[in-house]
C-alpha cells in the first residue's frame, strides 16, 4: 500500500469512528474531533459522508473533500449527506454529482426542508386557518368534552353539589405518511444551481404538491390510511339546507350558518371559512338585505393574494381541493363551504417533519412502466412527512353542502 493510500485509509477510519460515536450519542473531546477533521480538510467548502458500506478508498476520497462537519449529523442509513451554504435542491444535487458513491443517494439539508415546510403551510388553506399543531410519537388521544361541569350558587354552610364533565369518544391521532416522488432532469438541476429563481421554483413546486394533497385529506379524507377529514367527521353543527338539488347560497344562508354555531354556544376564538375559488365568484354576486353586493357593503373583502380575505367579517381561504363536481340530487356541479368558530380545535399531530431524499440511480414506475433515473439522466426526489388530523370539538365546525355557482 502506498504512503498516500495509507494516510487516506487512516483518515477514513478516523472519520468512520467519529461518525459511529456521534450516532451513539457518545461525547467526543473537541480536541480529538478537531484533529480528525483538520486531517480531512481542503478548500472546497463542502461536507459529505460517503454512502454507508462504501470501500475504504472511496470513503477516504470523500473524506479528503470534507473540510468541516459544522455540527451536522450523519444522514439516514444508506444515504450520503450533502450540505452547502444556502441549501436548496440544486446545490444538494451538485454535491451528489461531485462526490457520492454507488448508493447514489443524498439527504437534502434540513434548512431546505424547513423552507419547503414553511412554503407548504403558506399554500395550505387548512394550515392558514390556524389549526393546533402538536407533536405525536405513536398516537395521541384527543379527548372531546361532551357535557361540561356546572357551577351553582349555594347558601352559607350548605353543601356544594358535585358535577362531572362528560367526555365523548376520543379522537385518536395516529400519524399517516404523506409522500411524493418527483423526478427532475439533471440538466434542469444544473441550471438551477446557477439560478436562485429556478431553484426556488423547484422548492415551491414540491411545496404545492404536498400542500394540495394535505388539504384534500384534511377536508374530505375517509380515514384509514389517510387522515379523517372535516366532512367525514360525525357531530358537526348542521348547516342550512340548500334543497334536494342544491342552489346558490344567499346572504341569509351564510348568516344562518354563523348563527347556528352561536346557538351551540361556540367560542369565536379563531373563526373562518374555507371554500373553492369558484364559490368566491359566486359570493361576489350575492346581495345583502339592502340589495347591495357583499363587496359593496364591506361584507366581502380580498387580501393582496386574491385567495383570501374576509366574509361577514371572518377570514376565509380558498383551495381547489374543495371539489366543484359533487352530485346533489340532479345537480352534478355542487360544492361545499366550511365554517368554524375556532380552527384551533382542528388538531394536526405531526410525527415526522418533512424529510427529502434524492437519488440519481433510483427507478420509479410511471403508467405501469419502470423508468431508470440513471438512464434518463434524472434525479428522483422523495419527500415524506408524517401527520394526522382530527377535530377535538366537531360541533364548532359546520359544512354547507349543495353549493351551486
């Protein structure tokens, strides 16, 4: 073995030992860590781990290009870690192209994943309404109060009558996986590495994919392998009827929808509406009790995005995940409107934050045919996040169905 190979092997062994000790949570003296990292330094400014199981020579070659771990932790099993100042999908791909081995995989930096999660929540109508987001390990029982305790005025020295709250069936949060598989041309990624706007477009596209699917589940999910959505939850406060075949809602229908929740003694802590953009056009033509359009009387306003604003003084968000082709009687073009007096009573249990992995050697199915990313010069990004959705107090939610244009 040459002297150079021996040195590289020693560096590789030291880095592997450091990585193993980090994985076990063992405290490594700073002097030892710095000595190991200093031996692996050069001037390229990137951090990489070779794929697990790679040869010593390959690990040493990768280690020689790894100047500083910067406090980063090793990637998930079978994937190399690619981290670069500024983050982004394209720089991560560039790091993959320059130094990963036969595993052909990498973990997109946590900073980039966090940016995409932020964009996802900004694009999700349900997240924008302000649900309560809680961490969940395996499952979480969300207790529903059916009948509360009571208080009484009592005479001096008289016994205080006891009262107990009654709890309804628990809503159980059991996180489900929301996943997306997105093939991207390597040429596009190379271009994106030099163009911040293109890299931003890639990240926002991934955020849109996840946000739309999450909205669909939170609104109409049947339960089982995906969350149980609002429409599928029993115990909602009834909304006014729009007839057997549905019809265009009136100002009175909207007022009655809000009034029904007030009659249920619902707290208006975080009230708001969610509906399809088509319904917004419908509401634009609804008139109040004086014959003025809601927009003219200030009862319908828009924010700068055009997809939100206020209706009857309460915030609203629009999403195309509310369908407009529901069959109601003889009508096949109906939709629905969701109103809640407190969206904080919608609970989202998160088990795993967004994790994005990529591979230039993976294969995926498209229309029943296997496609090789390697052969087609692509990188396949896999995005996974784990969560569930439940209404703690369904009576604070109401769904107006049969809404026609």
